C-alpha cells in the first residue's frame, strides 16, 4: 500500500515488536524491506536482524541508474555519484521529477555516510540498532537515517506472540509511490521471489 495505510502497524501487532524495529509514521518511514521471521529462542519483545546490503553492482543498476536515466545522466560506477553533475531544478519540472531529483540529491549528499556498507557481507545486529538500518528517520521523526539507502533487505528474527502463525514469514515494505523510478515494479518483483501472498492495504476513510 501507499504510506500510512497501516502496513507496519499490523505487523507490529502480529509480531509483538514496536517502532524500534518496525517503524511507523505519517509519511515515508519504512526504508528497507524487512522480512519478519519467528524464532522461539528469542525472548518476547526482543529481536535481532541479519542485514544484507546491496552489492556495488546492484546499487548501481537498481538504485542509481533508474534515477540517472530519468535525467539522461550517464554513470558507470558507484563512485561517480559523488561527482555527478545534477540538473538544476526548474518551474517546468513535473512534481514527480522534482521528487526524484530530491532523492538523487540526497543519495549524493549522504554518499559518504552509507558507502562503507555497499558490497559488505550480511551482518547480524541487535534490536537497538535495527531502526537505523531499515527506517528513513528516528522515532521522533526529526533526525534522518541514511544507512537504509544501502540495504537490500533486513531479516528480523523475533518470537511471535501468536504461535499459530509461527511458520509464516512476513515482509514489511516501503510505501508504494516511493520516488525511486520503477520502485513499485522492482518491489513487487523482489518480494514475489520470496512471498506466496501479497496484501495491499488501504485505510477506510
């Protein structure tokens, strides 16, 4: 679903986790796909996560090039992002193009803060660190996170309170309508490789 439809809130109820691991909010909050798995050995309310970053080639082809293609920019390596000459914003730009340019500017501006993650091996982290890898901001909504730019997926392990769904793996996705070109199609392709059922959520007004 689009942002703020209750995707993450429902998953909190099913897993017993909270905003520190499954972020919720009134705008784009979930940054990286989070796969939620039952692990009876984890104490109730606790969690750990296996964080898998993009390889440098994946980041170039799946994240950077779609943006660059929109603005007819050529990029041959991830490192070139920091020197890429971005177009100037103008009143003639469509709202979507402006949003995409904003995101590309953020990727470029924050490159130094997440580049160390690209191409690294899957790492295991504790519950207190999970949000900074999967969310676009902290729990106050005031401070932005940047690690999620580099994260392909996070596999979060916790003990589900409802034992009858313990054998189900669930996935919390970013809101559809994300500004990345082709994000909707790419997201559906990514989760279709792992998931049997996809639910689209829409709040009743």
